[in-house]
């Protein structure tokens, strides 16, 4: 289980300025075999030798307009088709060392594209830059839920949860496992006005570029592997607000399928978790670094953790030590029997044994319910109790007792007559 970004590449030479680590990618990732250096107005075109399978109607290239996001595996950009200048898209450039994740994602998105609650893959190709060959995915532009959910009323959050459950049900019915559902891998479709208006209007709302210039102290060391500057992601929420996205229905979608597998598929690729389910966390920490593949039951736990974040703002954070097992066990109030021997040998876990009791778990869930009701007085107690009961089932430590996604959708909380909270 690999839950930490790969920062093993060598450090770049000293620069005059240091990147803003809160919003900008690490400059250390810009070298051979890693991220592609991007500048605004660059045009990304597919390598002719690798584009034979693309449709003849596919765009010849895409111009970079602004930055949407980044990570250790990819950077994501707002772009426009060079053959249709009125069409804005999201362009994701995978790191050269992450071609396998790109292939996982493309395969899953193509298989699951019939659902409106799964990100639409519009185009994919390979191009070569100074740091190697990079997979590129072109998708619709999405408003990240991470930046949006705190602004939504309870009724909109319920619709988001419903959309995500439906999207995951479609993924599972197509024979796939998402493998890494968390708040950063979810988004909402941009409002219709985003596509109806000109790119010029959208860009007028994104007229600010927060950049850190990449200027090496020794000019003789300048490398084409490095970008001319590092950018903060643009304020896409400003665009979403302007086009009245907060007043529209939130159409939620599952994103980032780099961890996706076919059900039952044995795959030797590294599994990269942001928030591993208990069985994966224990396998890694309690069994000497053992990695287990994603499962549909793991998807259910991750969706439950996402719903916990969505409705209570409580995040189950990844911790680089076995401490994560404490937080997971506290939700149920029981240390699983399979964990006991390792738990008793581990000083940190053993010293927190008194935190894991059924009584404290009940008190914790009661507190979450009361906080949710306090922040959302329009929701009645019976409805809140249904939500808490559903999340507790989804967050069971034992994967065998978690519901399937169809059972989740059949839960009374998702009942048709309760689809909207007024």
C-alpha cells in the first residue's frame, strides 16, 4: 500500500524563490521521468506515432489557459480545443512514471461512461516532452467538491451523496472497483451557463495568476525539465458562483480512477490510497507492509468516510503510522480480533486501548448527530438518525458486514419520498 507521494527524485539546484507548498507542486518533481513542465498558452498535441486509434474528428491539440490542480501523479489544466476555440476542457497530464495509473483510469472511464455520475473522458493520447512520455486525459471541467461542500445546504449534500452512490453502483455493475474514493476525488458538473458563455468571459473571471518564478541561482544549470514558473490553481469556485452553480442542482461525479481495477483482477501495480479502508490499513501496518488490492467492500467504506466528511466535516485522515487504526477502530468501538495480537505488541495502539469501547463509539456518533442537527435545523431527528445508522453500517471494520452499494441505495435514508430535505 503506497499512500505517500513518490518524492524520491533528486533535488533541483537552488532557486531564488521557494514554491508555496500549500498550493503549488514540488519543483523536485520536474525532472526526467516525472512531471511535464507547463507554461500558459502552451499547446499540447498528441504524438503522431501514438494517435492512430484516435477518431479523425478528435481535436488536433489543446491550448493551456490556467491551472486547475496538481498532485504527485499529474497536473490538471483548464484548456481550450485549438480547432474549437469556444470549448473549454480539463486537461490532465500524468507524470511519466504514472502511465499505469493513467491506463487504469482510461480503461475504467471508458467502461463506465454511460453514467452521468462518472467523469466523462472526452479524449486520451500520449505526447512526449523533455521529461518523457506522458499520458493525457481530456475531460469535462469539474468543480472540486473539496472547495464546494462547506457552502452547500443539507439538501444539496444529500443529492451529492445520492449521485455518488448511483455512480458507484454503475461502476460496480460494470465490473470495476474505484479503489480510492475520498473528498479530493469527487466533483460537481459546472453549471450549464459555463458551456453556454464564451471562454473569454470565463477567463475574465480568472484574470489573476499567482506564480512563483523558477530562477536558478546558477544560470548555467538551467534545464528544459523545469517549468518557467509554478502556479497556484485558479479560483474555479469564483466561476462556479458567477454562473449560479450554487443555485443549481449539484450533479456530483466520481473522478480519478487511477486506482481502479476490474473485480477479481490480480494486478501487481502499487495501490495508492489516500484514505485506506481498515482491512488495507491493517494489512500494511499489522502484517509487515502487506498490500491488498481494492475491493467493492473497500469502496463502500471509503464512500462512508466521504459521507462522514460531507455531513459532519469530520475527516478520517491518513496518518503515516499505525495511529490510523485507532481512529478506524474508534468508529465501531471494538478492536477486531484479527488486530488484537499486533495491537497489544504496538505501544501506541496499546496505550490507546481505553479509547476503543462501544460506549465511547455510541457517544461519538451521538455527538456527530447533534452537531449535524445544530448546523442543519431543517433536518428532523428521525432523518438524522437514519443517516447515522447508514454511515455506521458502511464504516464497519469488518468488510463482510458492510452493505453492497445496491443495499446502500435501498436504505430508507435514500427513499424517494426523502430525496430532498426542505
